[in-house]
């Protein structure tokens, strides 16, 4: 399939490369010359204009920083520029309302579109092991699935347009709360005199079992290898977690959903992000 890929940042670069590895012909666009050069080295055909990149393609994938940029790119450079009937996949994490709005505009113009945010981080993007949570019609999902399978280990149809974004922000709110709880427990155990490794061995095999502890241990030298063992570099940046928590709180207000722990997690990450936005989100244990 001929696919345009717009947005070649930390996540998008690896995703585009995996589409090439899977045999797709990829037309790549990004504002960064360095990102374009890397995409070219990975087998993509590069463009300096997004509207040019989408000409003649069968599918368009976007991986962009926020809803305003996603809306601008689809309005100015994709809808009406890509061939009518192309399948459009926005893998960015944005607010639910904007995702639904763009989907409606795309469908009205004759495109099938899905919102397909990801879970897994940079390593999974590079390794082709992302999880995609997808919102859109059954038809759009069926068309998008072939593209997403080349970049991920799991592709799950969450429901209609916007459902993918809903799943992503709810999942990441849960992750933020879980990480803070894991960090609190590990530091409390340590201050009470318990060896952190012993706490890990006990809690990871009992009712404290959770992904934040078992698969992403936030203390260096304890449990599994994680960004904590690399000075909290790499992984999922605190600034990005805060972005997702803000989206979650906006959605909660719209839906009149009670999220006291989500709200408090957002407040804690806001404080921590002031000086640590580039560190992995598990580094919040440093604040304890």
C-alpha cells in the first residue's frame, strides 16, 4: 500500500520505518530536516510539503503533538488533497471532541477515518510492538487494521469515532495514578527499613501486583530494568503524561465524571513537570 506518514518525531519515525519494513511504500513529511533525513535513510520517500506527500496515496497516517495541529493538518493538507476514498489514521493523542470533529469532516469528504492512539512508548514504536486503540466505523477499522498491524502487536477496535482517544486518556490516567501509588509504597517501605528489592519481590507476587511495579519499576537497581536504571531518560516523558492527564480531566468535566485521584495525579505531575518535564514519568518517585 502507498501510505503518507505525517509527523516523524520520537514515535512517528520508528512507526514509519516499520511500515517500510512491512513492504509499504511510504511518503514521509515532517517540519524537521533531521527527521526527514532519518526517514529517508529508513527507506521512506521524503517531502517538504504535507499536501504533496499525500497525493496519490491509499492511506494517510498522522502522529502529531496536539489537537490544534492535527485539525490544521487534516483541514489544510489532507482532506481534499489525498485521493477520495483513502483511509486516514490519526495516531496522535488528542481531545475526544476534536477527534470526532475531524472524523466527521473526513467522512463527509468521502474518506474512511479512524482515531488510533498508541500505548507502548518509543521502544515499542521502534520495535513495532505498539498497542493501538481504535475508534471508527467497522469499515474504517477493517481498512486501517492492515496498516496498524505493521506497527503494533495489538490492534483493538474500541468503538465509534473518538473511542480510541477515550480509551487512551482513561488508560493513561489509570497509569499515572498507579505509578504514584507504586512510588509512594516503595519509598515508604524503604524509609521503614525494608530493602526495596525485598519489597519488590513480595509485592510483585501478591496483591500489590501492577504494571507500574512489575513491568516498569520506578527505583533504579530494583525489579526489572526500566528508565529508572538510565537516569529516567527515555520511556514516556513526564510532560507527555501531564498532557494526557489534562486531556483526561477536560473529558471528565465534559462527561460529569468524578475523578478525584485523576485530578490529584494531574496536580502532582504539574508540580513535578516544572523542572522535570523531560524525565520519564516514573521519575515522580524523586518527589517523594
